[in-house]
């Protein structure tokens, strides 16, 4: 890729092109005059930029705007199909995927059940996810340049190693991103699923506007994501947040004498046992969460969970003292602010902290939503890099 020197004509063209493209992404369709006014560039310069971007296939005519007397002005928009990404959430039993474009338009989400694991591989999983997503949105797989994957495990960005990934049989533990990029021919970003959920929580959920927040993810497994001023803390080897391995305190003996770590105390099996004591059936945490949606005993279930969850939240408060503590995952979403209030009462009864605790406020699949937010930024940046090659 060529480089430009600040102050040269090529640098000025690239800067103006980037400004125009940014305005079209921010404001939507604009006329040549509209681009000129918002960028404070002259009409001839704005017209040259539009012609250059249109010739390069980065923008296209999308309509006309009536200006009163005289012919209507043509409006332009960024081509949504020039660069696409695919957001993927891979769980133990399901692959969910969706197309992501530079505008952040909502595309269909495809759910692909995982049947059998004997011949499963990372490449096959991702190829299937990309094919399903492009088919559902009537787009071409050839325009998919980026993939963002949420996995139930830790990702070491320095060594390209995966750990704690029992739900991904057939996936390599080392060099996985490199292998995927070689076989798929696309840029791949792999992220812990709870970290992606935290990105969604920051962008559109309970973490919006907070200086810092922590997300306790309650599914069959436990996870914790920490957002510090808009940046997710991943740890030196990507292993931050594996809270399920934290030993339980002595005070947990009276609640569950058999529990040795937080996974035993508030993981999937414990959730299922608590729910069944109150007549709520479910084979896993997600099915329990679904059954709790309108069950008459939902409050009793959450009231029994609250002291256990409080024991998991207190260490987070003691170490990080986040502005907001979010309870997410299927159980946190099902419990919402009702469960959050019960946990807060438990903590304030015996502890010095007075935390703001909230239920997850992300609508839909938080992991997939976080992957989408990540990809929108990456897709736009990929479009900007193409400006360097324009004549």
C-alpha cells in the first residue's frame, strides 16, 4: 500500500475523500452541495471528490432531492455491498451469524444447529456461517472481507492461542486465527463472547454512559467482562474474567456446602437445581431462563439465586469498584432489574458497598450485537484504506 506525505496534493485528496466518506456514513445520503457545505469545501472540490469516489465504486446514486425550481439534485450514498463483514456467535449447540455493512443496517440473523462433532472444524464452522449469512441477506460471499467471532473461551491476542474452549471440539488451540485467515481468505477477529457482550452493553445497554462497568455473564458457564472508560480489559494473555474458577468464601458453606468455586455456586447445574425446587423445568441455563419469563415462581427462584450471585459480585466490587455492575447472560436477561435489585439488597445488608446493579439492557443476542459493533468500525476502516489507492 502506498503512503502519502502530509501537505502534498495526494495527501490532500485522500484527506478530502476521507472527510466526504465519513460525512456520508454519518449523515446518510447527501448531494454534492450537501457534502460541500458540511465539509466546508468549495463546490468544484466537492464535485471532484464525488466523481472520484463514484468512479472507484465506493459510492453510488441513491436518489434525488427536490430543490424547488430547476432540476432535482442527485443524492449519493456509500455502497453497502462494497465491503461486508460477518458477525458470528458460536456456542456449544448453535452457530448464529449475520451480515454487517458500513451503515450498520440490520440484516437477518441465521441460526444453524450444531449436529454431531466427529467431523467438525473451525474452517467448516466459519464457512457455513458465512454462507448462511450471505444467503439470508441476499449478498455475495465475495464481498465479505471481515469476520468477527465470539467464542466461549479465552483468546490470547499475542500468541493466537485459545484456552477454556471445551465447547469447540475440532478447533485448534494454537494458530487458529492464522489458519482461518489462510483458508477463508478473509481478515478474522476472534474474541471472548462475554467481552463482545460488554461491547454491546457499552454501546446500547446498561453500560452506556458509565465511566466503568463490569458484566457478570450467567449462562451454563460463568464469565466476567470489565470495561474501563470504553476499553475492555482482556488481561495479558486474554484470560481476564474467568471468574468461574474463583474459590467460594466460607460464607458460602451455609448456602451450598458442596460448592468449591463460583461455577459450582451459580453455574448452570446450580441454576437448574434451584429452578426445579420451585417447579421451573429446564435442561440448561437458557431453557430455565426462557421458562422463567412468565412463571409464577420467578421471584422465588431469583430470591434464592440472589445470595449466591452476591458472593460472586463482592470480589468484583472489592477489586474494581465499577460505577455499574451488570448482570447478563440468559439468567441476567431473564431476571432483569428485579434480580439486580435482589442482589443489591443482599450486598448492602452485609457489605460496605452501595453498588449500582442493573440487568442487561441489550435487546437480542448480546454477543452477536457486540460483534456487529466491532465489525461496523472495521468495515468502515477497510473502506477508508481503499481511498489510498484512488488516483
